[in-house]
């Protein structure tokens, strides 16, 4: 399966992606994790990414698309993108890249969670994990960026007939059950 997982910050994409990876046996590509690793490692990309991440801004498309293409070219049977694409331009870049590889997306799953829940989840995560990119000001900016730049992807993928939405409230297992149901019994 070739999947994209959408949802606002704190929607539970990372948690659900880990479960989907194991259940469907496909590689999980999290741009957030890749960038946090690069940042922690002090790489050139990490230093560039840190400025954007700390202010809640999205990275330039050329950097993200380059990272994604390097990873995807190694996969054959499928993959799960978490946190990518985030803009229409990135979605178009992904479509072009997959076309060059002779592939297409099977589905785009959007996890829907109210903003109040997102804010609560991210502030709690900041306490537990000590993540500097999870503070009230940055969360508000990340939500604004999500609605301005990423939310339009739902219409983009809905037009293509591959968008599947799922209620992101409830236990991790309940949400995962909904995801399995909307993917139509696959896996």
C-alpha cells in the first residue's frame, strides 16, 4: 500500500503511523522524525531545519522533496508518509515523483481532531518529552500554518477520490480500528 497520513499537529499521526507500519508491513516515512534527527545530529540540514521548526514554519519544498525522494527510491512494495505532503506544491511534487517511479497513491487518510484537543495533547507532550517545538505560541502558529497550507490538501485528494477521513478522538486502538475500516479490509 502507498499511503499518506494527514492531520493537524497533535492529531496522532505518529502513533497511528507506527501501528499502520506494523499492521500493513510498509515503511513509515516521517519527515518530522527525519528533521528532528538531523537537527539533533547537528547536520547542515538540521541547522537549516531548526530555524523553521522552532518558529513553527514549514521547510522549503526543495529540501523536503529531496529528503522524500531519497527515501522513497529505496522502497518497492509500499510506504506510509506521515507529515508529508503539507502543501499543494508538495503534493504535486509527490505526484510527479511517484509518476517517474511508475507508482500512485492508494489512499490518503486524514485524522480529524478538534483544536482544543490538539492544544491539550501537544502541551502534555511538551511536558513529557521536553520538546522545545511544543509551546503555546508555536502550537498556535502551527495550527494557523496547518489551516492555511495543509488543510487544502483534503480538497486536492478528495477530487482524486482517494481521501479517507477518520475521527481521531478515542483510544489509540479505536482510532486504528477506524483506519483499518476505511482502508477497506486491506491487511
